[in-house]
C-alpha cells in the first residue's frame, strides 16, 4: 500500500476565496497528496508545497520542509507581503486559459473604447439617436501595452489580428512580431508618445508602484483620433494613483479609463469612480484563476520537482515577479 504522506502534503492558504473547489480539484488530481487548510502545530514537517493567495503573514515560515510556493494569481506581490517569507522557490501561475481570458478582456475593452461604447451607452440612457458617420479603422489606432510578459505578449498578438497598431514597453528589451518595443527608463517617453490607448499589465514592484500618475499621463500622446488617451488597467491596483486618475480625467489629460483593479478592494461604495461618466469599472474580473485549468499543471510540477527536475515559471525574487 502506498503511504499517502510519502510525497508530502499540500497547504492551501487562501484569503478571500472559498477553498471548496480547490480542495475538490486537488483531491481528484493528486489523491496521493493530502491537502490541508492549516499546518499541524507550530512546525509542520509534513507539508512540502504551499498553494497561496494572500496567505497570512508568518504562516509559511512554520513549514521546515517546504519545497516551493505556488501563487494562484497572475501577480505575485501578494506573496511578498509576508515579511517572514521563507527562502524557497516561488512559482508563477502561467496557464493558457488564464492568458486567453486576459486577452479577451483586453480586446473587449480596447474595442469598446475604439467603437465608442461608453458614448452609445450614455445615449441609450438618454434615449438619444445620433448616427456617427465617421468610424475609424483599427489601423488608425495604436495600442500601447505596458508589460510584455506572457499576458502582454499574447494580448499584443490578438490586437494585431484585429488590425490595431501595437507598441509595448517593458523593464528589459523585448522583440515581438509586428510590435514596436521600448524598454527601461530611456524607452518610456517615446513609448508614451507612441499610442492612443494604453493597456497596463505590469507586475507590482517597488519600481512600478504608483507609476500611473499625473506625470505619466501628461507625457502620453494627445495626437491620436481619440484626442486624449484612454487608460485600461488590468494589472494591479497598486500601480495607480487614483486621485491622479480622477484629476487627469477632469483636466482632459485622459479621455476615458477602464479599471479592473483598485488599491483597496472591494471598491468602496462612496468611491467617485462609480459615478464618473468617463470611467468603466469591472470587479477584478479580467482573468479568473480557474481550478480546472491550474491544478493539473501545478501537481505536474510538484511531481517533477520531487523527481529532481527543475521548476518552471519561477519568480525572480530580486525583480519581484
């Protein structure tokens, strides 16, 4: 008979999410890896892997045999919020399903702004029939993507298929087919001058926190057919200075924004974002982490790591993503 603890247990540490679907999924995918929601005692040697979303600070430091941490979100800043984070590998979630969902969201919001969706919804409320005789082609619009990792690269490819011109900016130089790529501090200004709609898919690091601020908006191109630029943030809430976004909308530095993430979530009922006519809000819904698409690859990595193989999609602790 196989010893069920031989491979080590999995700790599932989720804050704000129901664990039920994850427990069921791991039970089916890894029947030989018992899953627990909390360690046994102050130091639990039976836990070898932790699957986390906003884990309680100090929790993982109590696991002396922990081999790796798996993050359930596309971003990993929530993992680093733990000051006692143990020095073990951290694995980013990379899933074709998650990537596709994000690209769907980006394409939806870019097209919505390009095809004047907010204007038509406002006209519907007012029962106004106003025919727009001039429609811009996608080729007349450049979409600038901030962040060219797995999500940004795929979104860029999908937008190109729709006919948009695409530029991109990242910390380090990238090369993507048909995308004008900029990098680093020296590349930021020419990137900001390149586009009409800006899609933000950056990780949250000390360098990117509050990067979406008035200074950045003032440097964005105002030359395009939409007039002032459009901002779409589907990255992290900590990237944005929310007071600056509201001021930029009122001053005309931005023509419209779509925000899927906020500094504090859920968004407070009294937030001015709810009622601002130039703001589209979605409730952190751009790309959901779905157990059926994520559990299998995580278990496969655990099994491979136990055989001595290297983990993939590792987080660079120094870079923060």
